[in-house]
C-alpha cells in the first residue's frame, strides 16, 4: 500500500491510464528513497537532479513491465540504484574498497548515537554526534554509503536491499560489515572513543 491508501497495482493502473496525479503521487511516495540512493551514491551535486529525473523517466517508460513480484518502491529503488551504478561506472569511480575486514570488533550502528534528550545540552550533543556520523558516512565509498543508509536510515530489510542492489545475500552482509568496520575505523582515527 502507498501513502494514499491505494495498492501498488491500483496506482500503476491509474498511471498507465494516463492519470498524471497518480504519477505525481508515486514520485511523492518514493522521492525519499530515490534521493537517499542518489545522494549517497553520486558525489557530484549538479548531476544528482539530472539522475533523479532520469530515474523517474525510466520508471514511467518501464511501468508497464512491472510484474508486482516486489513492492513498487523496491522496484523503483532498484532502478535508482542501477542508474547510479551506471553513472559511476561510466565515470570510472570506485564503488567500494576491497579492504579485508578484521574480526571480532564491535560494529558501530545508528543506535550508537541514540542518546536520551532530557535537556538542551544532551540534545546538542546528540545533534553534533549525528553530524559527525553523517560526515563519516559521506566519506565511505558509494556502495558502502548506500548500503549503510538503506539498512540503518531507510530501515530496509536485507531482502529489500538485495532486490535493489542485486547483490547475493552473503555479499550484501559482507559489504554491510565492511562498511560498518570502515566507518568505525574512520571515526576512531579522527576522534577519541570518549568523544563518541
């Protein structure tokens, strides 16, 4: 079901019948996911808007081929991911680092900065930690950055991320582990453990 209460099938049928409001609603319902993928994978700010438009053009032209084997938003996320991947490959940008993960270290998650907000000082500290984490995430390679955001911020399941990225389950979990590991190492290299 989408935010307007219509099922994916109802929404697709209305779009295919030419209802422009239905396509606008689809964009509104999925723009958060698409912008997260585009923002995390594409470093060039000027290209982001063009890529987002390209994604929705692809969605519109391929909507009749959507077979409802997954959620519509997952299918659109997959188009967004592949469009960004194609852009990065054309630009010959590094998608991920093949650093070997070290074993048995605690992983950092978005929950590591979940502080209770009892007063202004704690709220400011939480805000600062969130900004530190966001900056560290931005420094990750595009693929790692995207997987971290889809899992921790967008709260997608492994299966949904697998459908979007077309990565095997083991590879996806390995990349998520490596991304967390790199994020932790980068943060610890820049800040003392007590500061975090």
